[in-house]
C-alpha cells in the first residue's frame, strides 16, 4: 500500500471530521477513502477512529499517531517547498483557535484577508473562551492572551494588552474620577457572571491586589458588559482591546492607569518549532504583522 497517501488520507479525515468531507477535500470517492483507512488500520494493527453512524472521532492511538503523521507530512512538504522556493504560494488547510471576542474583532478579519490574499488556502476559525489543547483537538495554531503555561508549545509574540478600568465620561462627571482602586468598593461595578467576585489586575508599590467589587449588573458575555459600561451603568474592568472602539469614539475613558499591572502578552502558539508546513509559516508571518500592528497602534 502507498503509506504516504494513506497518511494523507488519515490526517485529512481527522482535519475534516468525517469520511465524506475528507473524500470531497481530497478529490476522491468515499469508498476509496474508506478502503484506504481500513487498509492503513490493518497495516498498523490498531483502530485510528471510533466510528458510528453519526460521528467519527480519534481513538487514543489515533491521536498519538496523528501527531507523528503531521510531522512526516510537514517534513515532505518542507522538502518539496525547498526545491521550488519561488513557487511559494501556500496551499492547504489550517485550523486556528482564538478567544471569542478577540477572535471576532481581530483574528477572523485577519484570516479573511489572508485567504483573500492566498486563495489556495482553506482556514477554519474556532473561537472558544477556554484553553484549547491543540494536539488533542486537531488545531494547527492558537492565539493566546496571557503567559504560556504549556511548555510543549512554541509561542511567538504578537503584542501586549492591558487590563483596564473604564467608565463613561458623563458617569465620571456625575460620580467623580476615582483616585485609588479602593474607591470602587463604594461604586457600581459591572461584573461577569462566570468571573470571580473580586477584580484583580491592580498593583501598588510592586504588589498585586484584588478588590471585592459589587454592582447591580452582571453578564455572561463581555460585549454587552462593555456596552452597558459605555451607556453609563457603572465601572467595568476589561482588556484594552475590548474597549478600544469605545475609547476611540469617547464613549469610555480609562481610569486608575497608574495602578494597572504590567500588560499581558498576546502570542500565536503552535506545537512544532521545526517541522512546520510552509502554509503555517506564511500564516504566522501574516498574523504577526496583522496583530502586532493593532497592538502597537492601540495599546501604547
């Protein structure tokens, strides 16, 4: 059997999430894809997928083998790319994950421009407000806010963002501009339902601290909380990118800046430092230019 072709088929099934979609993506027939997978599993002596009439999912052995396959396929692609350096147009499929609001505001538009510039590329954008295990969930790249804790990933910096307290200028004129975070204890603060009952992100004399703020508005999504803050409902604590449009049109004003903790990094993360497909390298260069431009302009 053609093991390299079988590897390609196996990886494409994992990427697409179904045999039918993989067949369509490969320009092959469904019976050919089914036969290739069955023959490959027989050759390896393990089941790579759990299959039912409704869904297909990787087995534990499949997840482990997928990583090895990706390395082999990436190495071959790199070798071919080195022989035709100058032909250089990236092609293939990338799956990218990012936090929901940051993804909606900045990553999704950047990816859209990327595929318009590189029409041979296909990109899937998965927006989730949780830390995604890239290897286990079949993602090629992730955009992360904050320090990277997973040492198995490679991170390239895209910029930095601040954690800020903001309020509507008219609200500040009525209630006064706080000079110290402790004044928020007596203020109306807009909070997140899933978040902690305290606000962190403050520091004084080099030491961080939290405050148990209260208020009469809670939300389970950030955007309506920002909008309520911009309407004058109280103080809010947000990432600087979340309030950037409202700062630009002067519906919000940042307060207590000298008590902010150092900015947090934004990074693009991926599993491998060396065996990266050409399409991944091109995308990393693209997103670094797109996101770095944003942070430099908005978060000085």
